[in-house]
């Protein structure tokens, strides 16, 4: 039996909503998507960039939604007996509900931001904390102006630990979100040249990320990357915000969460670290130096929240990559196998470098090759061509055998590649699809990555369709 998340009365009070129709005693969850709503949940008819959620209220109610939250201006569109909470603005109502959720919580809360690694760090925190108490975390990359309040409003009152991801691509976006969340610990994974189209430089990006300090609870702590070039700037911003507990992580000898030794493997990593004066050796269930470095922040953050650090380290062995962020699939190719590394969710120069490093560590089969299929990295402004061209260094350093490129920006990398590494080029992922699929043979490891707008998922899907794994074969039979 599902547990009640909110009573209808409490929702109405928090959002200052008018009540219409016969409302349920309460709801078991909150949704903004009529296609996936579960029976008993509340549906919020938010206006998006493309669709107005009010067009799907009827579908949500038919699917079993306990009630719908709609705006006063569109109230007349619905039957008078429809179970509704009516507010002036639906998104503003969701924000008010999020504030009410935060007010009733007695949980230890951590917020994560950074140019790269937000979601994987959030998921690692979810993993280690959930082993030690009831834990709530934002799903997917719900880190923007609607994702954060939705995640917070979904947090059960009984939660012991809560983890929220906070993102931005413009200055001023983080401040209202973090003031809503009011974390006890704030983590900034790293500062990199991401969203440069909207910022004057990397220092401006650091300042925007430093907005996370504005909502930190009194006596809260921040966790910062000491190896990053913007550490001193962030440290200064934290002190200016009145924060005294500043914990750093990295390989730097001055880091309180310090990497002592690292052994990288094809599918995992072994780490020896000193975390807040605890000497710990542990395994991470995902490959890559970037994952190992962020694990230092995860363990430091968990310890600051009151979790047992030894148990937290043990939990890291159970990490697994989510879809589009390093998930591996075995492809049945003829009488052999190839490996697909799906990094299609998003890309920037730092994450692209990390993904190429992971590809370089991957074990190929007999006569197999390491193949990178790369789409444009977006929102880089005037520096875009140079940053794409510069990927050639990572391609060479990581012994990548073949590179397939698509998009006008990736043309810069294509032109910089040595002739022997050129697999194929096309203007779009759809146009590159046939070339990439035709190239695969047994023993290969293929990594597909690009910004979400580059639509590299098309190539991932084509590879999975052309070379289904054993599980897919069995399902088909």
C-alpha cells in the first residue's frame, strides 16, 4: 500500500489554493507528466517551453491522478466536479509546496552543483546514504527551476538524508534554488569551460556556481575541489558568505579528502584515500579517474552529514552507470561480441576528455579497436572550434583507433585527426548513423558521446537494434 505524501488540505494550505470537486484525503506522489503518472498522484499542469500541461489534465485524471493543480485562468476548461487545486500560477504553487516540504523536514540535506559530474555524484550519494537510512534524491537531472522544487516537494517527511542536484547555464539561477533547498552540505564538483556562450569566462562560471553558498544552513559545510584552478576563488567566495567549514578534496597534499593511490581498471577503480583523517581503501563500481576524484567528495559529504564513512566507502562498489552516462552494453556481432559505452546524454570538454580516458582504459577483444563516435559539444561560444580541435590530444593520448564525427563543430576535430584515425564524418548524427553501424566488428569497444542537442542517442539506438545483446535475443524469442 502506497504511503501518503501530502494530504489535500496540506497542499491547499501550502499553495494557498482553492479546492474544487471531491478531493482525495491525500496523494501518494507528484507528477508533471500525464504519460507516466501513477494512480493516486497529484498532477501539476505546468506550462513548459513547448507544451501547456493544462492540455493533459483530462488524460492525467483518466490515468488515475488523485487531483490536478491548475491555474485560475484555465479553471473554466474543466468540469465543476473535477478534483482540482486551483492556484494563480502552477509553477509558483509547486515552489510554495517545496518550501512547505523543506519546513517539515528533519533530514540532513546535501546539494550538489558543478560544471561536470553533478548527476553521477548525486547518484553516488544516493547509493551510500540509502544504505544508512531513508534517503530521497532528485531523479534523473531534475536540477532546474521546475526540477528542484518538484524534487523537494516529493521528499517524504520521514526522510533521514536528502540529496539535490542544482544546475544552471546563466548567472542568478542557483540562488533561488539553493535558498529553497537550504542544504547542510554543499558540494561543487569542479569548474570547467561549460556554457561559455553565456559567460564572460571561467571565473564568471565559478562565481555563478558559488551562488550555492547563499542557501547553506548556519554552521553548514562546503566541499570544494582543491585540484581545480578555481579553488581559491571559490574558497574566498565561501568565506565571504560567512562559511567557516570548508573541506577540500583532490590529490593535492593539502586536501582534507585526499587521494593517496589510484588503480584504474576497465570497469572499475581501486582507491586509497585519506578522508577527514580516516585511512580508507575502497572499490568504485564505475571506471575513470573522474569518478575516483568525485568519490572523495561523496565520502567527505556523507561524513559531514553524519553517515558512517566506512560503510559509505563499501557502498561505492555497487555504483552502476545510468543510461546515457557511461552505461555499457554487450553487442552480439557475428560470432563474437563488441562493447558499447553509451555516453549520449550530454557532453562538454571536461566530460568528453573523461569519456575518452575511459575508452582508452577499456579492454578490447582479439583484433578489436577503440572507436569514438562524437557529436558536437554545444553552448561553448566563440571558443567552440578550438575546444573541439583540442580533443585530438585526448584521442592520441588514449590510443583511440578510429573516430567518427558529426556536426559542424566536430568538423574541427575531424580536420585535426591523423588520416589513420579518421573513421567517417557527417553533418548530423542521422547522417553518420549508417557509417558508425557498418564499422563495428567483434572485439571493438565503441563509445558514443555528444551534447543532448547533437542527438547521439540515435546512433546508440541504431547500434542496439543492429546488434542486440543476448537478453534482447531471448526477449524476441
